C-alpha cells in the first residue's frame, strides 16, 4: 500500500475517534443501567397493597393505532409511616400496541392484593414493584468492540509501514 497522506490519516483518525466515542457512550449507558439494576436488588423488600391497577390507553395520532400501558398504585409501611408509590419500575411501564401485555399485568396485580416492593433506604418515598433487567451488563461487550475498533483505526492510520 502506498504511503498515506496526512489528510488521509486525519480522516481515518476522525472516523476512528467517532467510532470509539459512540462505543464509549453506549458502553457507559449500558453500564449505568446495569449498575442501577444491581443497586435496586440491594433495596429491602416490604409488603405493599395494590390500590390502583389499570390499563391506560393513548392515541398519539388519530391515524395510528392506540397504545397501552399498565398503571399501578400501591401503599407500603416504612418506619411506622404509610407511604404510596406509583412506580412500576424506575423506567416506568412501557407503552405497547398490544393491550394483552398491560392486561396481563393488571391481572397479576389486582386491586387489594399484597405483593413485595423494593424501597430505597436512602429515600423511602422511592419504591418499585418490579426489578430492572441486568441484561445491559451482559451485553456491554458489544459497544466495547466499537471502542477497541475505533482506537485500532486511529493507531493503524498513524503507524508507519515497515520498509
């Protein structure tokens, strides 16, 4: 291969740095999500009474099909005080075009039933009834490929060819 010009090396450096930066951002986001899920596992479990269990419907546009999500409200005792929360998880319940998903959760959490919820010991008003997935931590290797690959492009762009 012929010697690269400085312009070509700078172009490859920019491409490599963009790849590495994008990979680093996604690696950080996935690590943060994994770390948050692990932190919730350490929160104490307390019994909670379901007070609201409904399916919410919305239409973003009249020409689009409706979307559905599960709404929950529950009360729990913490330090001899009754507190309330409406958090299904830290991210909340997601919207879906399939009402069956929200209805299945509504049936699993009927009004009046008792379940366990996790309470943040540092802020007792923060409680969740559903744990977060640790899936991002198990897939964190994928964006790291972009970090390593991008840095490899940068190193390769500036390495001199042996004579």
